[in-house]
């Protein structure tokens, strides 16, 4: 019977040997996999992520991924770790692993608290990445996804589950350290699309400016916040209040659904920004969009009175830009500005017709002087002052002034005495011939009611009729002709410039070629033939080209 026993023992030995071989092979495969993951950090990151999602025992892998996400040596691996952590936390938030529930054991509560701390660490990582140009776009997308998941899956017992604190941190990172591209991306994808993001962003901007402006230089903070607030060219309508990033609020009276509440938050954000005491250039940026993009947000536009009147009184281009805002308040809110026309008259200085804001100024000036109830003395002062400035103005400005004067004469017939004032008595005529005319207009008078312009005449227009530019000379002659035209449309003249006038001349069809020289020389660089009797040119006299 020894034969069968020996065979059984031999089989047992073979099975043990094959088992050991299989175990060695599996260990070798695991070692190879580990080596390959060491060589490729992306594979390691994906393995860590999968392990976390498979079992709670592997939650410590989150700490490893956080360490990888904080490394700056490899930008690609860092971003991959941030994306991987985002997927992990999105799964955990969706499964309720970060929310405390009734009946949880003390051990489970400790795990929830630990996960919340790790989520806070991850938020700080992606917030810091918003300030790095190469990772800003990715960090913005990840942070907004976490924001959305928190709002949808984490309930803190409040009626509104919107994560206001995290949105404030995102907006704060964008305005303090973010690039212009990242702020533009946030405005286009989120701020302009969703009502809840818009409402709480306005609130966050106001808090950021008001609470701690010292963390960021005031100048850069003003510019960055201004870029975000000025993204809206007009106030959204009621149809734009239906899109929500984190679900529609349950309460019907929730402020997020109210357009007036949106305006109130935007108004407070703008007022906080204006309280930062902007410099001259920043003030100009604000004034350029005041009536179209800022004032419509205000439920109480009279809160802009101090800023606008200070800007209007500062002089120069700032006063020009503040004109439209001041007029908006006068028209909409009955702002009382007693010396408005006196200040307006003071803006007519030597630089006004050379300013790049000239077209904007003339549009407003035409509106301010269009009322037929204005005193003729006041209107005459403006006409006289601006025609005097035309003597040193560029042609593009003069072609605007003449039609504007024509329109004023049509609206205010009492001022037409200024066009054609002749001596009425022989004594006046004799004095004019012997001593000349002394213009009664007081050019240095600041009060337009005391300039005596109504007693003067427009001799400046007669001078413009001999202007070197043919277009100016032609259009100036309309004041000396019969006023058969009802009025001129100023928009046809406001956009003229040196280049447009030159292009108009060059595009004209020349019927007859102009004569360049009255005598065509036969030789230019060489001496003339003595027999011709012609004089040598200046070039031939100075240099010898032979």
C-alpha cells in the first residue's frame, strides 16, 4: 500500500508549490503596479481616489491628495489632484457623508467633523489657486462645483441653504488676487446667468469693501471690484430672475427672487465702492457709465448727489463727464443746483473744443439750452463765448459749433440781433470809422447773466468765413444767409475729425486737376540752359550734382 500514499503526498507537495508560485506572481504584479504608479503620479492619484470611494477605511488618502494638490513642482499633477479631490468631495456630499444625522454614533460624528475640516483645507487650496494664472480657470470651475454641491446637499437648518461664506471667499480671492480673465469668466458664466449668484455676489462685494479693505491696495481693489460691478450694461429684467445656480428658493418672498432687492444690494455695493475715494482716472471711469449702467441700479438715485456734485465742481474733463449724471438727477429726482448754468458756462474754456469728450459735451449742451424759457441774455453769453473759442479751434470742432449756433438762433429769436448789428445813427457810424469798434462782451466775466454778450455781435463768424479749410468757410456762411432751414441735425456733425475731413477731401472726384506750379521747370537738379534765360533752382545753387 505504499504506492497510493506516496502519490497523495506528492500531489500535496505540488499543490503547495503551485500556491507559492501564484502568491509570488501576485506579489510581483503588485510590486510592478506600485513601481509604475511611482513613475506615473497620475495613476497614483486615480488609485487613491478610487480607494477613497470604495471604503471609509481609505479616507486617510484624502490627506495624501491634499498634500499632492499643494505641491507646486508639477503643475499638471497638482491640477489633477485638485480635480480628483473635487470628485471625491462631490460624491461624499451627494451621499450625505458630510452631514450630521440623528442617531449617529460618536465615532461617525468624529468622521463627519474630520471630513468637514479636510473640505475646508481643500477650499483654501482652490482659493489660493485662483490667484495663479495657469490654474485660475480650473480652480474657478472646481470651487463653483463645490459651492453648488454644498448648497444642494448640506442643510444647516436655515431656510436658505446658499453657502454665502464660501461665495464671499471666492469673490474675495477674485478681486484681491485673481486675474482679469478669471473675473471675466466668473461674470460671463455665473454672475450674468444666475439670479442667486448675482444677489449674493453684490452682497459679498459690499462686505469685502466695507469690512477689511486693508488686505488689498485700495487702487487695485477699486479697479477689480469696478470690473465686476460694471459687467452689467443694464439692469436685468424680470425674465432674468428665473435662473438659479442652486435651485429656486422655497419661500415665495425670498429676496433672491425680488428685482428690487437685487437693486438694493447693487446700490449698497456701488456706494461702498465710491466711498473708497477713487482717484481722478477712476472717477472718470465711473462717470462715463453713470447714467446707463450705475444710476438705474439705484432705488434712491439721490444718494449719488454728493459724488456727482463733487465731480462736477472739480473742473476739467471730470466736470464734463459729471454733466450727464447731474442732469439725470435734475431730471429724475428734481435735484436743486442753483448755479448750474454758471458752472456750465465756466466749462467753456480753451480746452473744451480740443477735448476727446467734445461730442458728449455738445449733446448735453444742446439739451440744456433747448428750453425756450431761458433768458436771451444767458443764451447769448453761451453763443458768444463758444464762437470766440472757435478762433483757435480745430476744423472738426468748428463744423459742429456753427450748426449748433444756427439751431439756437431758431429757438431763441431774441438773440438774432447779434448776427447783424449796424450803427443806427451818423454819430455811431463816424465813431466806428474813426476809432473802430470796442466789443462790449466781457470775456472774463464768470456770470453768464453779466457778460453783455447780447449787446455784442458775432464778428468771429465773419472771420471763420475766411477760414483756411474750405468746409469750415462754407458752413460758416450759413449764418449770413437766410434761415430757411428749420434746424440742423447735430449728429451729422459730431463725429467729424481731422481724419474724416481729410478722407472726405481725398474721396472727392477732381473735375479739373489743380495746378501745382505756375511754371514747370525743365531741370531741377542741374543748372538751366543759359539760352533759356530761366533761373537755376535752389537745389542746383546749393549742390553740384554733375
